[in-house]
C-alpha cells in the first residue's frame, strides 16, 4: 500500500535539503576495510550445503516442525477461549492465522489494536486469549511493520511497545523528511550501513535507507536495527518455545529488465513472494520455489552456489563454482525485507528515464542515497535480491530462471493489500492444501475511498489472483462480494464471515475468513497514507480504534460508525461460532450459533 503519492514523493526527493552526500568511492571491494566490514548491516561470506533451494511443494520441514509445536500450545489457548464463550466441543480444533493488511501506519496501528484486544497478557475482554491461539501471523507493507516489531522485539505486549517505542518513534519520525539531516546520529548510522553493504560488493538501493529508517521507529533506540536478521528470529525465546505465531512478510515481483519499455509496477499476473525466518520464495506458477533465508544474497546458478567476482565498476569479472561451499549470510536484514514489503519507489519509474536522467535533480538524489558504487539505473527503486533460481532447469521456475536479480516492491500493489496468498496458494505435490490454516482473521486498512477507508478491493483482487492461479488456490479462496454489494450491505462498517459454505466439489474446504474492515468507531482513522508523523495521542487513538474494531464496540465519536450494543455483547460468542464451524464438530455447535452465522456469513 502506498505510503505517499508520486507527487509528494517527488517533491520530497527533489528538495535540496533532502540530498544525502555520498561517502563511498565507486568501487566494490572484495576485502573491505575492517572498520567497514565490521558494520553489522554488511553481508558476509559463509560456507553452506549445496542444497539451499527446494521446489514449492508442501511446507518446509522446519516450518512444519515449528507449526506442530506451536499448534499444541495454540490448541490449549483456543480450547480455553472457546470454553469461556459457551458449550463448545474442543477435542478437534481448527488452525488459526492472522493477516494484517497494508496501509502505512494506519494499518499497523489497526492491527496492533486487534492484537491488544485478543492478548490475554493485557486484556480482560471476552476476546482475550485468542491471540495466543494464532499459529500464523502474516503482514505486508504497513502490516509488515507490525509483524516485524512484534517478532523482532520477542513478541511483547502492544501496550509496552506503544509507550516505549512507537509513540516516541513516530512523534519524531524522520523517514522521507528533511529532518533526517538534522539528526546527525541517525544520518551517520544509515550512511555507515550503506557504505558497509556497498563495500561487500552488493548494490544498495533506496530500500536500504528506507527500511533502516522504518525500523528505527519500531525498535527501542538502544537496538542496532541494522543487525537484526529475519533468520535470527528463530533464536528468540518466544520462537524457541513455540510461544508466538509463525511470522510471514510478503512482497510483489516486477518483471523488470534493462529494456526501457519494461514495467516497473506489478500487474495482475505478477509474482507474489513471501519471507519467513526459514525460507523465502514464491508459490506463483513459473516462479515457484524456495531458498534458505539465512543464505539470502548468495549467487546461485542451476541450483548451486557460486562465487561472483566483481570488477571496479561493479560488473562481473569472473564466475567460479565452489562445489556448493561458498554462500552469503546476513543479507536478510529485517529492515531490508520490511522496506521491500512497503517499497513505493517504483512509482518513480514513469518519471525517470535511465537514458537521459543522469543530470536530473531527482536522479542525482537517488544516486546520492545509494552512494556512488554504480551508475544510476531504474533498479535503484526496487528491493534487489540475487535470484536463487537463476538458470534453473525446472519448469516450475521457467519465468524467473533467466533473471540474475529479483526486483521486488510493495506487497499491496495491484490491489492485493491483504496477505491472504500465503494461506491459499501453498500446495503439496498431490495438489492438496499445504499450509494448514482453517480460519484466517484479517484486518483491512486499505485506502480505497477518498476518505481512506476500504471498499473490498483487497479481497476481490486477491480472489481474482487465486482463481487465475487455479488448482488449490482457486478452491481455497472463498467467494466475496463485489464493491457495490459490499458497500450496499454495509460490510465496510462491521465484521463479516466469508467462506461459510461447505467443501468444494474437489473436497477442498475454502478458507474461513473473519473480515474486519477499518471504520471510525472511537477515533477517526481515515488518515492519509501520506501522513508520516503521528502524535502520541494519534498513536494511542488509532490503536484504541483497532481494539474497538476487534471488539465490535463503538464509542461516542461524532459522526462515527455505531454498532448496536446487542451486537457488541454477542460478538465474542458469534466469533467463537465462526471459528468452531471449521473444527471437528462443525455440525454440533452450541445453541445460538446458527443465528450468529446467519448474521455474519455472506453468501453469493
């Protein structure tokens, strides 16, 4: 989801006060100075096994092992929560996931409010305890900010993060503003990180300083955000003890090449990519495959690692296979992945032409931000990842095997602003669902309307993509209303259930979606994506509104959405009915559930 418009972005980048001064000469050094190499942001050489990629068939064994351990604890929490709501049978329970949409800080804070309402560590509401029952949590763009802040800080409570980190971080948020130059410490930190990465031979892009800037507001000031790796989340105590939902961050691919006519923004058929602590890759046909996250950045050819030497201008000087023992580690910085998931810089593509842009002010700014290690190109507006499937002979990767580099961008572009793909696309080699999620709770903070609220574009666009992919994805994605129906029935103002129907003719049960749209219940959260600074009151108000949405409880906001008190009172029970309808006793639900399902289920 775009954080700012192309016009605003251009004005910010063209501002003379925003120019970053290059600090590194233009050569790649295979052996950088120790002071530069010691910077924790810089990737390093590493030894690895030759088989660090796999086909997109079923789950990664390490993910499957984590899910098995997490499901045991999630089931205990879900059983306890269901018993609080009514006489629910709990011997065969569904697997729950959470998906947080894009939408900048608006989306992050809405999702945070839901987590707060569902977390039994800080809530006494009837919904408390449901967060402990989630097995997965996926986020994109602004939603990835929430996932990364929770996970990277070892899954603390939202309240503790809000008061200690988010409120002070976003009050003084310097990202994409001239304030950066007035913060000497942060400015020097980001420039040093860029220099270190460049010195190891990797091309930096706008996503590097962008992602680092984001994470400075998501972590305490004492944390060196450039040192945090996605693969490193597995070392945190909450992860080791299966106390947290498995995190997934998504981005979109762009079929970019050097040709001036090539696209810079994803379209309806572009690839979708996901990142987890264990692996990254795609389920999209023609791109399907996964690689080990810890060795992200490794140069691969035909499925095996290779060493790529670079000349003084950054060009390939030689290629030498090492029999699978030479890789890269440390490329998977959480800041770079989060920056990629919320990367909006590809909107500049139509403004900048590589053939005549060298002297332009905007291109000079971009060139300065990524230093002077290479001549300016359009690729500087993408998140760049060495392609682990380069020269793959597998038909599953036919559309990506000719590309040296993956060019990725905002996960919510082309309208797919909720990360539902990771829960409908995965399939086994036998064409059955691979990721075992039965119920997905989603928050939709899309800015589809002129007042920055959703109109269901995220669901309709995602379903169209699933139907286009066919197979498991088409069967797993439930029917959803079109925009006119969605608005006419007021589904933008209250909770809804999608996927209430029985299994499809192929025996595959559709995903059950608990849909929660952003609406002004206690605070006006129709805040522009362009808004970059949040006061402490705005942060608290936005989180509280997200909490109210999770509780389906309106306040006294003038002109706000009003939810009947009876609906608020019945909501926890009705939510339990929806969740239990995907368990082993779907046909034996407590009295009153049928009325709930009739109220919240949407049918074609």
